[in-house]
């Protein structure tokens, strides 16, 4: 299956979820939830929320805002998780913030986002998030990563990811260092059902 047809298939929420389940990608989402530890009183912002499957792994929370540019994902999430959050079929950007009021945010999810966007766009997004993030808030990111000791298969998978900006640990760190004063990153090998290398960052204390 070529890249174009694969992307077309993955735009269908049920097919996307089946592939994610087959690959074991939800194991990484569960790790993110364990690390950031959502509380019932939290307001959460989820960038690139997909079909909203993160609700299957976390407790009911005070407020949830989910963003995705794929309309079929948002339609699916809005229907399945109707009473659990608000879903927006648009980018989270300056235009949105200037036109829509949202609560101050306790936690931000960036799961599988940063490796899809170049450095300047990533840094601008992180700075924008700091405008709505509480001083005590935190951000969690999850992305594929290059490491010196990863397997040949893992490196091949990262290189051929749909995201064209897979980075090394130090390259991801360079995105965060002038925006957050507390940065904790951990690399995971082969958490999914296929060989892969991912890195999870927990970011606190926005500068």
C-alpha cells in the first residue's frame, strides 16, 4: 500500500483505531496518562485529539478541549464522547484564541504532534500553549525519536513515519529549553507491538 492510499485509509476513524490497536500504540498513550496523571478537577487541552480515544484511558475530568484538522475524527469523537468534552475541527492557533474563550488549562496533551511540524511552527505552538496554561500546569509530548542504540527496524520505522520531522532527544530538547524551565524526558524502546523508539517529555513551569 503506498503512502497516499495509506493516508486515505487512516482518515477513516474506525480504520485508524484498528491500526493503532494492532500496533499497540495505546500502550504509549497509557504511559502518557500515567505520567501526567489527570485529575477530576483538571481542564485539559488535547492537540491532535484524533477520534478521542484518550477518554478510554483517563478519568472523567472537569473540562476537555480536543482539536483536530481531520473532520471525520472530530465527527466521530463528538458523537462517541458527546458529554465528556468539546471538539473543534480546526487548528489551535492565534485566530482561535482571539475568537473563542476557553478555561485556563491544567494539562496539555501533544501526543504524536511535534514530529509532524518544523521547528518554528513547533516553538510558536508551545508559546501559544503557554498563554492558556496555568503557572502550575504541565504539557506532555509523545513522538518517535532517533537514538544511537535503536534497532535497524526501529530506525527504519521512524525514518518512514508520516511525520517528516522525527528528531533526536537533543533536537526535541532545543524546542523546549527557552519555553519551559522544568523538562523531563524519557526514551522508550519497543513498547508497541512492533519495534519502535519513542520519547515522552513532561514539561512544567512555563517561562
